[in-house]
C-alpha cells in the first residue's frame, strides 16, 4: 500500500470543491481509503496603496485582498489506482501537489 498526500490550492473555492468531489468519487469507485478533505487555514494576501501617486490631496488608500483556500487529502492505494487519480481534469485555477509516502 502506498499513501499519497494531495494538497490542493486555489483562489476559487468552487473550483477547489469540484476537484475534491472528483477525487472522492473516483477513490470510492476504486475502493481506496480516503482521509479528508481537511480544510487548511486560508491564506490572505493584502495590498494597500495610495489612490493618488503624486501625493496631492488627502491621504486616501485602496485595499485589495487575495484569498487562497487549501485542502489536504490523504489516499491509500496501490500505484495503479493512484495513477488513475492523476487523470482527473483539473481547472487552471487549482494548483495540485502530490507527494507519495511509503
């Protein structure tokens, strides 16, 4: 048995949920043991900048924020079944990292 840790990151939680549901459905069809998805803390990237670059007028600022959602899934199975998980269609907005453990 091989364990695969799958880390998913995305700006769009809806796309992330679609990929997670596909992984769960496929692993259930292949009789694989699945732990997760475990929601990881959301990463917030914020940018504050002045509205007027020249410095004239009042001090007014604009605030932008980018949120990155993360999920962790652990799958137990043999190499053939884990390779079938790699064939899932993943949107461009989702970043996937797979690490094999023993």
